[in-house]
């Protein structure tokens, strides 16, 4: 056990570079998972609406199983469980895969609701101009659905940013694990936990601001 005479907040300031490195991993996980989660969400939403009976059933099962199990369980399955089948992943890729799959299920429901909110007349008008189903979805429906989906997407993204703290259980040195390592070194708790709470709040606020700007821009475009 290491004893220290420095005030707790001074320890936080002295170790800011280490905490910022952990915050960098948190942002990296969030951005990568957001990107692939968006792709998964759009594909699954379209599959549930336009696919055949088998495709719709598979998409529904995926959404049900992911939304019905904790993200922590999904993380340990991808990182620890797959080793039983000879699949060994490093901690960061495993975290990205698990988080992307998780957020994709939630975003698929967001996109499905947004797509359903677009009046059917838009689709009929696009077909009347000679557009194919794919062109109609890409050029007409999805841009308008994105504007509707941004507010709930923002809540999902911010929630996922905070859920990245769970990746510490699979040894990713994110912001939460960085704080835990410093606490184990100095045996000072509150300043480090409050410090990372402030950092999570700042990152969440930045994400919320960016999404609000995107929403306003789309609102002007449509």
C-alpha cells in the first residue's frame, strides 16, 4: 500500500496525462462503435421492413437477443467466451465488436421508427419518377429519416459513451480502468472518481452539441 501526502486533487492533476490517454481510448471505442453500429442499425432496420420472412425473423431475433441481454455479458462472451472455439481477440477489437453489435440493435429500432414516420406518398412519388427501391431508400427516405432519428440517436450515443466504462472488465485501459489503476496505486478514491465523472460529462456534452448541430443542419436542408 502506497501512502501519499499530496492532496487528492493534486494527484488527479499530476496524473492527467494518464487519464487523458484513457479518455482517448474511450473516445476511440465510442467513435468506432458508433460508425459500425450505424451501419448495422440501418441494414437491420431495412431488413426488418423489406426483407423476406426469413430475413425479417433473423433481424427480429438479433434485436431481441441483444436488447434482452446486458452489454457486460456481451463483452465477456466476445472476449472470453469465443476462446472456447479457438477465436482469440485482443481487448480493444473485442470491445469494438461487442459495442457495435449492441448499439446496432438499438439504432435499428430508431431507424425503423424514423423510416416508418416518412409519409408513403414520398415513396410513391419517387417510384413515379422511375427510381428503384434502392434509389428511393438512399436518396429520399434515409435523408429525411436521419433528421427524425437524430434526437433518439443522440441519447443512444451518449448512453454508449458511458457504457464504455464496462470495457475495463476485459482489460481495456479506458478512462474508468485508468482511474482504477491510479486508485490502486495511491489509495485515494473520491478525487479520481469525481475527476473521471467530469471528463465523461464533458465528452457527453460535446457529443450532444455536435448532434444538435447536425439536427439543425438537416432541418434546414429538408
